[in-house]
C-alpha cells in the first residue's frame, strides 16, 4: 500500500513539475478545445505556435503520446 502511495505521489509531482498549470480548470478547457478542433481539422494558432520545428521536420508518423505532449505543452505551461 505504501509503495502505491509513493508511486502515485511521484506521478502527480512529476506531472505538476512538467506542467504547472495542470490543476487549473481554464487550462483543461483549452486542452479539450484543441482536441475537439483537431478532430474537426481546425487547429488552434496557440497549438501551432507551441510545436517545435524539429517535431514538424521529423515526419508525419506521430504516436499518441507525442501528440498529447504537444497539446499539453500548449495548454499547461
């Protein structure tokens, strides 16, 4: 039980250090809006500006985790 407590607290602290705005509800609305617009092929300018050039140069085959990272960086930082 104690190891699960350390595991979950470590995950939470790690996410908070990487994305300090993860606890703010306004940022979650931003996250959801970008996901919805991406599904409709309407990408937010904020999301486009947050993407690094190396991400675009490396190609189009991106896995789900890298897509989530880009969107989370756009909203939670």
